[in-house]
C-alpha cells in the first residue's frame, strides 16, 4: 500500500514552520540599537532612554544615559555630548 504525501510516513524533509519564521522576523524587527555605542537589546528596555530628535526616535542604553545624564536633563542635542 502506498501512503499519501501528507501522511506522517513520508521520508521527505520536515516542512518549515511558518510560526518560527514569523517569530524570528518579529524578534529582528523589535531589536533596538543604542544611538551612542551600538549596544543592542531585544526591545525597549525599562532602563534605556528614548529621545526624539528632528522627528527621529533614538534609544540610548543605560550606560550611555548615565554617562551623559546632565546633558540629557539639560536637553542638549546629542551632538553636544
């Protein structure tokens, strides 16, 4: 007796899971990068700072934010830090 391709007896490669691919794409899309040092994170972090300059959103990691805290609080452009 011959089995149909959709049966579990088929010897071909396992089909790729679309959910896994969508999850990978989502993870990559949600990764953020520090505008100062290039550190990456899987998404917005509680300890990171978000700044909007000239209509563009910039994320700053906690290390860079601590280093430049006075400039951030003084609302200086990041070019001045």
